[in-house]
C-alpha cells in the first residue's frame, strides 16, 4: 500500500516549468545568521536576496544586515521583479547573496552569487544538493562550499504558503561559500533552534508582508 502520510507527501518535487514557490520559514534564515555565519557577517554589511518570493527570507535578513535588496523573477508583491540569472547585477555589488534558490537553477545561482557578492554566498537547499557526479564536476570539485550546515530539525516548506504546524520528510542544509577562504569545507550542524527563533508574527498574512515591505 502506498504511504500517503503528510510528511512523505510534502516532499519538494516540482515540474520543470514551475516557479518553485516554496516560502522559507523565517526561523530558518535566522538560524543561518545565529549559528552558521555569525562570525563572518557584520551588521554594517549589505545583502541581496534574489529569489525573495513574498519576503519571508528578506524580512528576517533585515534584522541582521544594514541593507537588504530583494528581487524575484516573478511578481509576488514584494521586492523588484528581476531575473537574477539574465538581468545581471554588478560584480561585487553586495557583501552577501543569501537565498533559497529554485532547486533546478541552484548551481547557476551559486555561480552568479559568487560573482555578485564581495564576502559570501549562502544557499538554502535540500540536503541531496550535495549529491550527484554531475554537480560535483560542475560545481563542488572546483568551487566547494566553505561550510555545509545541516539542519538537525526539519524545515517544513509548502507550495505557495507557510504552515506553522506542517511537517516534511525533506532534509535541508545551508551551503555557504566565503570568498577568499582556502580551507577545506567545514561540516556543521544547525542545532535545534526553531522554538527559540520562531515568532508568531512570522506567519502573518502575505498581504501584511507586502504592505510592510512597500
């Protein structure tokens, strides 16, 4: 009999033509700044979020960066409508590029992010992004991440919405590239932190987020 539990059925699998509309729970972004790059980031720095969706990652980034620029290929009512891969930003124009990229374009987002960022790039992706011979040859062999930070808790993501009570069978990790870092990649874990970093207002309506960002 097919296993149709909510956790299994919530795995992030999208058709090729999809915009990959899976908003990021804000606590997962705070976890990056609190537990993964707290020493590398600086409150005076700038950040670009080039797949901003409805702003659920850009808003918590504003808690840590001096300025945050948000854009997305689709108009979700938040940020600038701009294709990160074809409408190029200037090289070294932001300190950090941080985003949850469309999985099918994640490699391209890494390469473009490294061109645009002065300090570093952080990509939230499924743990399985670490796999595949092709990805190793195209990306990891020549440009390995500085830090691979695996979430110890699951990060529930759902098509078109946030869900404070949802569950998932999909594991996620932060892949971080720090420019100029010549050390071997560092394996890290994001400790249990959802309870501490999650806030009730994180799950406010999308229209409220749009008004806040306007």
